[in-house]
């Protein structure tokens, strides 16, 4: 389980790192084939009255496909929790696709011995 937390404009505190790890480790419990998770945090208003000035971007390395989720919110903790929920949904969809579509595709690889 490799979790990397990075930020552009501010230093990551231990409380923030613990919050990120708490939400990201839930992904590891449900899907065991995740090799690495990188979380980028940013807190810069793009415009003067920008409400969604913080963003959390999560990169998940899964064999065969990389998943990228980005959420923006007024609060950094809210952006992290929303991004983790979106990542869980995408991982669930990926797992279901592999279970259903992968099984159909695998039957095409089995040779037919009806001679």
C-alpha cells in the first residue's frame, strides 16, 4: 500500500495527511490490486470570487488501467472526501466491467475441440 500526498501551494500537515490516508485506505480494503495512489492537493483561487478554490486530484494505479479523479470544493477536506467517493465508484465500475466483459472475452480464447 503506497500512498503519496503532495501539494503545490502549501505544506501538508499531519492532520491532513491522516485524513487523506483514512479515506484512501478504504479503497485498498475494497480493491486489493491497487499498487499506488498519488493525491495532489491544491488551494489557489483562479478568480477573485472563486468559490471552488481547492481541488483534490487522485491518481490510482490499477493493473491495466489508471484511474484519475479530480474534485473541486470550497473546503479542502470536502474535496478530498468527494474525490475518494468518486474514486470508489470508478473502481467499482472497473471491477464490474472486468468481471462481466472479461469473462465473455476469455471464452473466445478457449480453443474449440468439437472435431
